[in-house]
C-alpha cells in the first residue's frame, strides 16, 4: 500500500507507514535529526526535525509522524525553519561551547546542525548544567554537562542491549541521563559495551582516552612498543578519513601504524587463529567427554571472545559461566604471547615491552584491566585504543591515510587466515571454528560453498545452522551420524533470549553457541567510527567477507605461524602452556 | 533478593501486602506506577532498596524505576516523620523572621528542609504563604497552625509533638 503526499511542493509516493523524515529523504530533502536512529522507534525528544503539515494542530516531529494520503508538508517554510532553529538554539543555550576542547570537535552532530543552520549567536541566556565527569570505569567516560538529553544512549542501553543501566532521571531542567540511584557507572550493571558511546551525537559519552598514554610510550626510547589490530578495524578505519563504509584498509593500516612509530606491527588475527585452535579443540574435548565417555559436561559450549558478553554473563547469568569456553579473547592471547614468545625470540626484556591493541570496542579496555590478565608476569595488554582513537592519532601525526601504500604485518604474531578476518562479523567465530573442527573430525573441508555457513551470516538477531557429521576419522567414530547444531546471537537483547533458553534447559540439542555483544558483531562495536544505521554495518560485513575470500589460507589450522608456535613454544592445543597463557576463569558478579 | 534483606526497618507484613498487590497486576512496565503508588501508600516513601525490589518483581530496570520516582513529585524517597513541620517562607513571614525560625528548627533537629529526623519523629518542610499572614511568622505542625513563632519558642513547640 502506498501513500501520495507533497513535500515542499514535490509530489512523493512512499509505502504506508513511512515517516515524513524518510519520505523527505527519498526525494533528497534533508531534515536534521539528533535523537533519531534508523530502525528503532524515535523518542522524538530533540524537536530538531519539526515540519509543518497543513491542517495539523502543531508542528510535527518528522522522525515519528507518518505520512498520510494527500498530506501537504512544508520542510522549508518560515514556521518550520524557525522552530527547528529555535530547538537547536535552546539545546545550545544549555550546552558547553568549548568545542575546541571537546573530543567530538569537527565530528559532532550538534555542531554540524548548528553550522548547517547558520547559527552564529545565541538569543537565549546560557544555563549550563555542571555535572561531575564519570571516570569510574575503564572503558567509558561520561560527561553529562555535554548531554543534550536526546536519549539515543537510553535506546541503545534499554531497548537494543536490554542491559537497562541508562534511563532519564528527574524532570524538566534537572533531567539527567544516569544509572538510577547509583552515582557512577562502575556501581551499575554496565557491561562496558559502549553502544551508548557509539550513538551519542555529542561528546557526552566517549571511550576512556588512552591516546596520551600511547604517545608517551611511543616517545619513550626505552620502550619497545608493539601494536596489534583486531579483525574489525580494517573494515572501518577508513571511515575516519572520509572513505566510504566497507573500504578495506588492511595494508594502509599497517603502514600508518609503522609511521606512528610502533616498533612491531602484529595482527590480533594471528591470535584469532590461535583462539580457533584452542576453542575448537576445547569443543571437540567437550564432545568427546559427553558422547564417548558419557561424562557430565557443560554443553553447548559458548564462545568467549567478546568482553562485553563475558561481563554480561558474569553479571546477569552466572549459571551460564561453566558453558563458556575457557579461552581468552584473541586480544588477551596476543598480549601474553608478545611478552613471552616474541620477547624470547627477539631477545627483549618483557618489562620493556608495551603492548597496544587497537580494538573496535570499549569493553576491551575493561578486559585489559582485569586483575587476572597478567599471565605473562606483566600486564598482558598495556593499552587499548579504539578504532576512533587510532584514527585521531593518525590524523594528529599528519599522515595522509587515504594515499598510503600497503604494508604487511610483522612475522611471528602477524600472519593470519581468512578464518580470523571473519571474527569481526556476527557468525564469524562460529564459521571459523566449524572450518577447523569439521576438518579435524572428518579430514575433509567444511562442505559449504566458499566455506561459508550462509544461515549464520547477516543481521538477523538469532541464527542457526545444523548439519550431520559423516565419514568421521577413526578416532572420532563416536561422532558418526551426530547432527551438529549451532546457534549465533548478537546484540545483548538477543543474548538475554539465548541465556533464558539455556537456563530453561532448551539448548540441549545444540553443541556450540556464539554470542557477540554488539549488533552485527565487532564491525558494529562501541569503539568503531560512529554510525546509527544498518547499511554501514552491512558494508563492513561485506568488506570482512571479501577480505576472507581474498586469502589463499582461510582455515586457522593452516596458518604457518600457528603451526610454528605450537611446534616451538606452546606444544599442543589445550596443553600445559596454553592452559597457563591462553585460558582463563570467570567470576559471578552482582 | 529475600524479603528479609528488604525490611528497611518496616514490617514484613507490608512486603506481603505489596507482593499480593504485585501478584494482582500484569508483570509489565505498565504496572510500574500503580505498584509505586501502592508501595508509597504502604511504606510512606520509596527508598532505593524498595525501588530495586519492585524493579526485580516487575522485570523493569532499576534505573527506570528511579527515573519514574524522581520524575513525579508525588513520589518521595524521603521517609516522612510522624509529624510534619511546615514553616511558612512567604513574604510576610519572611520579613518577620521566618528564615531564623527555619534555621532554629533545622539546628535543633539536625536536619535540613525536606529531611526527616533519624527517629522519624519530624519531617521539616517549608512552603510559600499558606494564608496566615496575620500570624506571621507562621508554622504548621501537622494540621495545627502556630503563630508569631520565634526561634526561642521552637524547642517548646516541639515538646508538644511526641
């Protein structure tokens, strides 16, 4: 069913239920928005998208108001223009104007809208709320003095992630977004996913900045500074420099990191391949214990790469903890290996090594600071930068990122396969694990076109795949004829559903479950270049799969550096050294 | 969370009545305001641990419950005393020394405006003119109006309310 209407004298036909905002966009009329996020119901709180509709009693927020047959809409009328401008002026009257000192300077939606509207002076007296900075967590900084009360973070926290930490408190001028009676984030059940920071239009919620620490390490001649980058960075970093979403910039990223002065440029992908070896063999062990030896084993096994998910499980579903793989995340495997294996090979005292990881994630900052993450004898990961922070450092260094030549990651902990690339996408860890586990069990390649498990790809919230094991190798004959069922969920709202099923005993027929905190997986992480729309997620997902397909080696167990580290250092998957350096335990928390 | 952990010095019977009410409404966020009304009627106020109890019972985030409680002025997080002292700060009372009267109450009771004494005997509040300008400075304790109050009379006044 379609609806015909007129917007600024242009006829337009759109499906019934379309908002005026999207109808206007479809004919190239841009209406400013601050609180709106595509795909979720707008709170309609910012009043920046007001339009005039003939016959309507009041101006309507176009992000909520739906089109009607014969509607005559004016975006560019004096009344509508003035109302939108007044809304922005009122927000600005209650907003700090030290833009030059703000982390969002030149990257702020409020600043852009004010500039687009040509606002150069304020008609209203200034009434700025002063609130203390919340620096209580490792991952996030909240500066409520800068908050414009758009409630995007509330939508992300309550509706999408369903963690329920952030909500509007008090009323009127005293309104503040916060964690209820708890004074700061560290006292709440916040899992540090950073989806609030990813959607904040201004500088009110950002990652805890590690840029100064990293510069200090780079500037210290006594320090040997090593960097590694998560799979998702290469599909998003280009956006920091105006490149379109989905640009693959792996080679430019490596070159940029060298030019920033890092002594070694490794790749978290190496540790992602290692994770597949450890986690894949852990799954095979659990299956062996359960199917062959009839032992009571926690199955299905849940992935453990995602620090937001770990925090979530520890906080909300402590009973799920035995089901989690004991494998550390790739970041926390790479760190201790750099300070042991690489330090040994390079003849460098690990106390002089500084490990910097670049992550699409704010919860990774929390993970790096977990007290147990010191298995190398030192802090395994010294500093975590988000994709956005790396973008800022590259810009600050005057590097022309877009025109950089491609570089290659350094040897020992820099080689990787396509299986590691796809860790960035929801469904990727599962697919990567299946590529290796299936081959270990049957001796044959995973029997799907292009090695992809199509049904667990994409943006559906909860996805499944099932296939029968046949032709198993003699040592796995007990798995002959077993139907493998796997489940993949992303976004913590979906994780809630999966965990409730687990608690109710409804996951008994599954062997392996992948959970990623952020919608889309790490490509949509809380530390990635900000975006509020699924098209950006889809572009990044496609970039990651094409990165995978461009590789000669696409299975973790084929990575020559993985073979080497087992031969020369670790011994075997789940061996003594692996257990010490690559595995961890979880703690229920209230 | 057990009921015992949440007695907040109140009777467990109050929790039982609250539980019965919660059981009679749908377990959705739509029930939040009716449940808060009931809880405040029972307990007299809505302390944070009672809010958290309700949040769990209705499966609504505690931050949202706190948001609703702090949004509506009807809801209070301060316990009320057995007696409410209401000092008039209207113009007439103010020029005749109401500020000193409030300060005297405040000092004697050890609480600020809007607070309740730890023994729950008194809650101190202030209001603009309640129409007893001829008696300025005026103080209402519960429903009793006391006129021409001065700081020296405050202690004696309190003695009348146990």
